[in-house]
């Protein structure tokens, strides 16, 4: 766990006070969300609103429920036989457990980027084209070419790979592979991107590129990032939620969480007393 030093807090406070945003209608609303793995309860009665076109960071010690809750939003926990989810999550007012909602379409709307870059063992082009092709988003090859080019451009990768589109995605550097995975996620025109420790396997330069990309994408997307780096949460997010032992302890503007938290557990975590 990385704690914030005094200088980081001072920078954070000045930056966030100058860029504070008015939080409007939420994109995601979660109420009384609990998750069980068999008899073990991993998440307890989570209530949170995630604002649209913003970045929310989930912080907290390992095993505290951050990733478990993240996987609830696109129903990835459905793939775990012993998992049971209770409560309600709505996106744009629609219950994601509505029987009429196609889970495949939900996961196209809610993209996910994982901790380690995981490009498909295909060409760079095919990595990005895969989602739009299976979801029928392109009428012809020209449409698909445009989607691939636009997605790579938005992911800040097009200039680096435009002459290598038929080469394997696995041949890229780690940072490039993660941006390729982001391009793959945004190729299906999602509303939401979930990022589970997307920079933990990257060097500082690649991390900075991904963070710049996150800031650009939030102009049109709602992004949730799970991170163990509190400096990263401070840099990229407008709001932060602190989880501990499966409980959402508090959620507020990022500057408030890091400089004036309301719960002693948050204060103790941020100052490095546990974690």
C-alpha cells in the first residue's frame, strides 16, 4: 500500500479544489448489495451512486471487497458457481438483473480492463475488431476498419501500431498491451469501463500514459478504477470509495477522502496504520 506524503496531499488539495465538479445524475446506483461465496459473505449492504462521465476510485486493503463489487456491475460474479449476489444495481435506471436484459449486451456496455494485460493471441487488428464483430456493430469491412482505427486512436495507440496492425498483440510492450486492452474494451461503444488494478504490472512511464488516457476517456465514459495506489486514486479520480472488510466505509469527493475523511478507519488506512 502506498500512503500519501504531505506534499502529495497539498498538491491534491490545490488541484481538486480548482477542479471540483458538481455531481449530477448518477450513472450507476447500487443499493444493499451483498455478495456471498458459498457460506462466506464477502460484501455487506453496499450503497453507492457513481456519477456519469467521471472517474470513481475504489481503495482499501487486499481482500476488502473492491474487486468483488466491481464484478457485480457487469455480472461477472454470475460466472462463479458458488457466488450469490443480493441487492440491486441499476445503470441509467435499468436493473441489471432484469430478466429481459441480455447479459452479453450488458457486458458490451460495461467494458472491463484487468490487472494484467491480456491481449488475445491474435493480431492487433483482430484484438480490437473481435467485440464489434461478434456484437454486429459493423455492417462491412470498411465499418470495422473505422471502429478499429477510432478505438486505437482513443486509446492513444494508433500512431505506435498503425503500420503493425497484422502483427500479434502479444508482441507489444506491457504498457502498449494494456492500452490495446483498453482499445478492445471501448471498441463496443460502452458507457462504462471497469478497471481492476490496470497499472499494477506497468512501469511508471506506461502508468502515466494509461492515467492520461483515463482522464481523456472520462469526458464521455463513466470509469471505476480499483487501485492500491492512493497517489493514483488522487491523480485520476473525482470521487473515492474506501472499502474495509467487505464494508463500504465511506465515499466522497477524492479531496475530502484524502484530507478530511469522516471515518477513523479511512484516516488510519490513508496514513498507513494498516493495509
